C-alpha cells in the first residue's frame, strides 16, 4: 500500500523530523497541562503538553500560548501532532475553547488523511482532552460544573470489547456517536478497535451489536469470521499395538536403559526419546554421538534392532 | 538522485536477458501451443524446453513434475486445497505460525471447512522446534506445509529433515514447502537433499522474471487434485492456455539464477553482513531479527526500538531508498507482523522493523549509502519519541 498523504502531511512530517524552527516537537517543562494517548503496544502514542498565560483572577480565561508533543508513530501520527500544536497556538484558545478542536479539524489542516489513518487525528484530539483535564485539576477548575464531561474514567472502567487495543464499551459508545461511526471499518479507521484479531466484530456485545444498538438497526447477522483455535497438538489418537501405548513406551524405555544407553555412554554419548507414535520411536542422539556421521546407522542398526528384538517386530526408529 | 532498490523479497527487476528471451512470444511466436499448425508446434516446443530447463535447475530427471501456474499464491492454494480434496479422510494439516498469508490463510480456510490445523510456533530466533513438529504428526495427518525461507526475516527451516521425518513416519502424508523466497537464492536438489519434498511452490518475480508466472512442483505419484479445471493443459493438472512468454522468461531467469548462486552466497551475503554489523555498531537499541538462525544471504530484518517503521520507511523513501516494514501501519491490518510476533519480538521493537533485501543488482556503494543515512533517520524519530531520553540517547526510564 503506497503512501497517499497530502503534500501538507508530508511537509509537516519532514519539517518535524528535521527539527525545523517553528515546529513543535518536544516537551514543556513544568507544563500547565499534560495529556497522553495511545501505547507502544498499539503502535502509536503521543505526549502532549501546553503552557498557558494565566489570567490573574479567572482560571477559565487562561490562554494557551505554547504547545509541544512527543509522538511515537507513523508519518501521519507525527504530522497530526504538528497540526494539533499549530492549530492551538494559532487560535490563542483558552483550554476549554481548545476542546472544540475535533479530529476533523486536524484532518482538514492536514488537507486530508487516508481513511485507515484517521485514528492518528483522533489520537491528537484525545491527548488534547487529557491535557485539558490535567490543566483543570491543576488550576482548580471544576469542568463538571461548567457542564463539560471529561469521561476521565471510561478508558479504565467498563467492559473491554476490543482486547487487542484494550478499548472499553463506554469509550466505544461515546466515540461511535461523536464521530458518527456507522460500520466496523469506520470504527477501526477511527479508533483502531477491531483492527487486529477481529474476534470482537460479530460476537454478542461486540462491535456490530453496539452499532446496531446505537443506530437502531435491526441486527443483520453477517456471516462472521469464526474464531480460529489452535488445536492441541498432543490430541493424537494412538493406534493399537499389541501392548497398550503405556506398556509399549515403558518397554521401549527399559530396553534402551538396559541395552542401548550403556553402550552409547561408553563413547560419551546418549539418546533422547522425542516421541513414540504407535510403533514409531523418534529419537535423537546426544552427547558425543550428536552430529556423528554414523548416527543414522547407529540408530538403525543398534537401536532399531534391539527394540525389534525386545519389544515388537514392528518398531521403526526415526532419527530426529 | 538514483533509486536504491533494497526490497527484492517483495519483487525484483526483470533481467534484460529475460525480457529479451520473452519478446518473440508476444508478436511472432504468439500461437496457442494446443493448436495444430506448424507455428504452434514451435510454441509448444518452447514450453517443453522451458519445462526441461526448470526441471534441470532442481536436478529433476522428469520435467513433467513441473507445473506452470500464474503465481506462488496459486501454487500454494493448489497444493493445499488439492491435497485436501485428494484425501478427504485425512483431516489434519500441520503448518507454522510464520507462513506467508498465501499458506496461512488457506490453512485457516481449511479449518473453517472443518479440518484440524496445527500451527507450529517458533522461538526468539525464528527457529522451529523439531520435537514439537514430531509430536504434531497424527495418524490422520494428510499434509505438512512449511515455508522454506521466511519472506520477512529470511530464516530458513530445515526442510530436508522435516520432509524426511514426515515420509519416514508415513509415506502417504504429503509434504509441501513454499519456497518462494529461496528458489533462485540458494540451490535446491529435488532428487537428493530435498527428495522427500512432494510439492514445492515458487514464483518468477522474486528471481528477476516478471510477475504472473509461478511453478508448482508435483512429485510423481503425489495425490493432489487440480485447482483450475477446464482444459487439458499441463496434463489436466492445471487448466488454462499456457503463458508461453512468461514460461520462457522464467526458464531464462532460473538459468541466470543458477549462474549467480555463488555471487548470492558471497558478495551479497557480505553486503548484507556489512550493513548489519555497521548498523548494530552505530545505532543504540537495535536488533537484527533472526540473526542467530540459518538465514538467506540477502535478507536483513532490523528493529529499532521506540520508533515506528512506517515513519522510517517514509524518510528512506524521501532519500530514494526502497525497503519495507513489518510495522502495523504498513500491514493493512493494525497489527505488527505476525512473523515478528510469533518470534516474541517485543512490541517496542516489532513496530520499528525494517526489512532490507538485496539482489545481484545491488552494489556496495548502495549499501554504503544506506549505512550513511539510516542512523540519522532513526535518530530523527527518536528525537520525537516519548519513549526516548534525548539527553542520554537511550530509552527513557519509567
């Protein structure tokens, strides 16, 4: 998939990585607001800090005068971080007014983003929100009293719907409404949920159920991907040699201990049984026998002959 | 600025000799090889010659074991689906967690159809456990499909040993290997060292033939139903009018590959090793994925902790250097490479992986250019990374 970035996105990214004057990378020491979003496991994360010009009497009238970011992420995540900081500094917003900056404003500033990269702009908006919340705490501003719901807890509390990206139900519900997400691909593009193992798409309480409930659609059952399970490799059914599998293994071990191992040990070697299936005995020569050119011959002549003689005529030895 | 192409595991440039060999078959020798007239017989003969050349490359005495397909993906699909159809009572398939999607996804599809599939894991170096493989074999195992050289890391699996154990256990288990990345890079002898392999897939465009031609080797006597039906071509085992020009091109490309095996194992390996040792020396917190395992000589998969691979690639791209990444942002999914995750590469490094893969057209000067620019590219992103301590040039504590 080749890059489909706008010239603006490419320019902002290259300016940032080359640390051009006027770019916003870095971190404000003792910031007035600090917010983070994302994680290294998810593939992108952002630390956003800002400084305000404090209003002498009314903290709600503080004005953001500087914004900085540190971002781990792809080209568009870094460009979106630049965009956010530029928008905020240009607007001379109060922190509360800055909340009006939506991910769509970032996309517009970047002159568009490929749909699968929309989550980069959402990350910027989320980090900003977290930073404003942090500012409010520091400045003693009661956001709830101003009628602003910061949903501070929803990322830590509530049922996790998407395990891969640790995304909770309350967060999903809010984002589906806020960003007007109508389909599972739209959810994945915006907030990554459902973008990895995909097992949360069609399960009860999964993404499709949430979409159906929120947008009031009759649940249309799409043929979903079934969860792939890795079967237990040991679930093999044994065949039926004359001896029970247990007796057979026991007898093989005894024969090897009594007749074969003493001979190998004389030469500083030994033998390890890897597996026994029906009358097939998988072994590996170890110690000084390991890597010996005569190993295959030794196994066949010495080990296989002895086992045929002592245990069962059908025994075959396979060198591992 | 001239382009530096270091993504030869993705695809390769068509060799001039290959293009030249193909050209007559577009406008002069364009006949359908199944037609009756004399010119068509010449076209059919060209295919016969090409088939013999491809067979000879693998030291095969009987060229009829070579089937031409459209690509390695088709070959892999034909091998897995065809084997399953030929032996319905054998419900178990063994494969690995690090296959190319053209095998992995087909095996998952088989699972949805009700078959059992064992996906063998790998260790941190990318190696399979032979013990685990042995334990996975069951009385109802019908197919083992294991990649030869990994496309992302170049790690080689011990196919001769795995195939031998399989056939010694039960000759009716079919052993398939996806050799797309190894054919043309290392010699394979299907009559001797690799004689226990029943089915082998690869495509031309990884070895300087064009895209659109693949091969499925089917050892005589292997039970495998055709995927494409509706024609007598390839003895009814793969219907569809033969792609003469591309078949001839592939044969030429394999002839050239055989002549370059020594270059591949000496000069290209040296270029790759030099790249790795200098990067390891100049960049802190970098790892080479699969370095301790047997590997293809041309592939290097490096992970830079705390930076994101797509942003690395973009800067390389700006400098005219083509490489690829296992990062989530380049995968189409939002997960980093399934191969690196199976190797338990930590998330801090899996997102920051870059694969360089070389061919005989790469020069020392090109590798030197990569060595010159890459450390700065990584440093640029670390300067932006919330996980990197700028002043001490190491990961942040906490």
